[in-house]
């Protein structure tokens, strides 16, 4: 399964006008990977807008866990088409039930006032950071059997987490994380493909950043985490054929929820995209305690 290609995930089947079906990848998690639904829903929305319009933001809610062994159907509603902007609502369906909603806004690109206040963090270059896949393979005994079987499906995005070893240790750390990411196989120069791929990758290691101040490892069996909502803003064209730095920080957790903000930079230090996510973080009592 080493030939799994990311672009295939976003090649949706058109069932009828406004209705599309996407195949699922089982990544070995407890449920369908949220990044898959983000990327596929965005791809479905793109099918219904004029070719000169580019998504600049989307806002989503995850309503219930999806089944990674079943396809997902995407129902796209055309909300508005103006002279410069288009709005779409996308409902993801499995087994006749809605599992996810997205609202996306598209714009005809235009020039305008520009500034950037965000500074790219100083971290080791991607060439000096071990690939997450190599780290998993070196620590194969620390990951679940189902995830071991699904490792091939993690390979289409080369993700390199700075100081990845800390993810497996229950120690208190600052709620910040940095990772480099790039498509393993070159993507075609199609803007919507790169944006959908970045939306997919934006859910990797994101919410677990909120765990770091609490000294809880993501592998803790008493832990239950799940995405509640996820928003993304695209500031500049995305090129996932080159390295992007994903800088994450969690400013707050409480009420069994954590919130995380992400900033994505290209190697020139330009802010490409911003993300926000809130999710469930709950510890449960295990049997025998």
C-alpha cells in the first residue's frame, strides 16, 4: 500500500448535481480522520463554483464520529453567488445521518491592502527533523495494532514534528508545537487540490497540543479527544510541493474542551493560512480502578 496517493482522496464521484461521494482511508484512529472530511468537503464545494473563484475561508462542525470503513456522501447547497464572492454549505452524510457541516466562502482573486504581523518561528529546518513515519516505525511497539496496519495511509503527507518524541511522554510542556509538512508525491499545479490537501493535513497533531500543559500523553488509554469545530483561512496561494511550517499554540483549555490556533508559513516566512479548532478533551475511568 506504499503507492497511496493523496490526490486520489479528493477525486470524488459525482452522484448527481450537488451530490458527491468520497472514499475513506482508515488511519487506525478510533474514528474517521477529520482531515479527510475537511479536504473532501472542500473539494465537493469546489465542484459547484466558477473556475475563477478560490476559497478564502471555511468553518465546520463535526457532529458525530464517522466510520473509516465506509464512504462519505457530500451534499452541497448553493447559498449565494455574487459578483465577487460565492458561499456554499456542505453536509457530510454516512448511513443517512449528518456527521459534519461546512460553510465555505470563495472569492475572485483581487489586489488589496496587505500587511503581516505574524513572525515565522525559528525552528530546525525540515532536513534536520526526522519524518514522523520514521519515528513511528522506530517506535512501532508504542502505537496500536490498527495504526500499524494503516501506516501506509499516513505517508502521502511527509510530516516532520519538531521534538516528536515528547508526544509519547506524559510530561508537562508549553502548549506549543511545530511541524513541517509537504506532499510526498508532487501534486498537480491545481489550486483547489493544494488547498484541500492542506485542509487535510491541518488536522494532524492539532488538538493534542492542548494536552501538553497537563502532562497527558496522546496514547493515554483514559483519554478521549475529538474535534468539535475547525475553521481555516487562506491568505496566500498554497504550494504543498514545498515545505510549509505549521506553528500551533493552545491559549486555553477548560470545561473538558481545548482550543488551538495554527499559523502556516512557507519557507520564505510568508503566512499562508490560519487555523482554529476546539475539541473535546476528557479523561475517563478505566475498568479495574
